[in-house]
C-alpha cells in the first residue's frame, strides 16, 4: 500500500531511508534546511570508511583511568572545552559505565549486527546510479609503531575475531615495500580485507539524493519546526501531512524526539578533518594511525585526515588545536609529505551513551520512526538503517532483534 512519508534530515541515513521508501512505492518527501551532501552535515566530513570491523566502541575497560591524562596531553586526540563539562556529565557518566567488560562485549555484538554487510548495502543501494562510482572496495589498515603496540591491542582483535573478522600482518621490509613513504617509526600494519570507502562523501550523498529526486521523490529545503504523529510543521507554519514520518536529523533529532516524550541523551562529538589537496603521497587504502587515532583516506579531492574527538556542544566555533594536531601527526607518519593546499572541517557526530543508534517505530507517537545516533558509523551503516526504516514503515519483520536499538530504552 502506497503511503505519504516525510523524512526529516537529509544526511546519509535520511537519504538512504528516503530512497528505499521510494523504491517501495511510497510518495516520499525529504526535508532538510541544507541540501543533501552539504558540508553542514556530519555525512560530509567523515573519513569515508565503510568500516565493517569497527565494532569495538570507544568506551572500553580502562578508559576512565586514561581520559584525564589524554585531556592534558597536547598530542592526544581527545579535546574538551572545560566550560562545557557540567552539561556533558549526564551523557559522560553512563558512557563510561558502558565500558565495563561484560556490557562492552554486548555492545560489540549490537554494533557488528549493523556493520557486517555494510559494503554490500552501499553497493545494493547505489547500483546502476551515478553514486556507484564513489564506492571503492579494498583493505582497511591499522598502523602501529611496532608489534608490541599491536599486541597491546589484543582485546580489540579478540573481539573482532569473535565476530568473524580476520586480518593479515605486515612488518619490516615487507611493510616498507608496501608503503615506501612510511616513517620507519611505524613498523607494523594489520589489514582487514573486504572493506570499502567512499572517495567523496558529500558528492556521494548528493548523488544518492539526486537518484531519489529523479525517481519521483521530493526534496524540500526547509527548516523543520515540529514533528508530531501525522504532521511535520515547517518554519513559517506550513504543515506536511504523512502516514509515516522518519526522524533522521542527526544531532538535531534530539529536540524533536524529546517533544514526542522520549529521553534522548544525544551528545555532539565534534569531529574534524583536514583535506590535503595535491598531496605528494597517499596509501593505497584507508589506514587508521593508532598512535594518533586518526584515519588517512585517499579520496578524489586529495588525502583526507579524519578523526579527533572534541566535546564542546554545537554552538562553539571550530577549534584550531584539533586541526593542528592532525597536521603534526601526519608528518610523523609521512615525513616527506607535501601538499598544494588544505581545507579543514568540523561537524557533529550524534552519539548516545551506549554507542548504538535509536532505531524503531515510536510507541508514544504512532507512525513516527526514529533512526539517528550512529556515532562514528553513520556512513558505514546508513544504507542498512535506511533499508530497515523502509521495512518498519511497511510492517515487514526486521532481520535482526531491534531491542538493543529501542527508541525508549533511556526512558525510566
């Protein structure tokens, strides 16, 4: 049965949901104040990874003990605007509690259930469309100073192995032959096969949205003022009526979901990237530099360095220190690297304390489907979430248990 559907939020999750819903035969309107693929979206500035194996959350055993030292270390990838700390605490305390071993292992399984087929999900959605050209298949590497540093990460690798991920190990002369530009102080590489990346995340999302539009979908550039069952109200008072409403507006989803009666401890992790245009060297595939906790990704526009976490809310302007850190760290990896020009970016990763998204139909607001809070994995799992949203809208049974992602799990 064809329905009217309004999707609020035109980032990767919203665009994917809109397109799967359109393919189901529904009359779909996609609404956002900025165009799909705009640099104002978190989807624009990520590392471009389709990170199947990134199943271990940031909150792990021992993080609480390490965090104070990280905040005081100028070479640490963790930043905090100290005036924001009182507002952060209601999110931070449960986030750290979720790092207890037993709880963390459960979360790993919940994440893996969403990431395991991410490359195939992207390929299925983009097949036969202009967006397909942005998808690359290949390895994903984790670069360490030496084997001892790799072995210190044994817990993470044991968890990955438990969920079916395998890797190859490279060191010494074989590693230098593989990537001659590497500084000798980076002597060990673990590579995971069957991964992928997007060579231009912003244009990729825009291309998916154009496919949606060309197929009969409607894209509205408008500010959403309110979401209620059956009605999306735009700034200025216009009302869009729909049998189904999808809330997928990233960090901006919080106020709409709270207006529907939900407790939503959604926090903005301020992520940064530095795009190096005309870079003299690039690895053949994306690589996580573990010492600096940032990813180096070869893209159409150049070499993208992405990572770093800053807590400071959504109102403060970008900070200089995270970008300076990325610039310093890449020179430690590739000391001979040069580039013609650079461009920096900051955006808001929508993060919940348990590191998994909210996904499901609202029992408090019939006909409203929530799909947001993907933290560091928004691009990776966007098509999977979008397909599941279409299933929920049609009343089809999901192919996995949605309990871990329940939209009311934070309500007392």
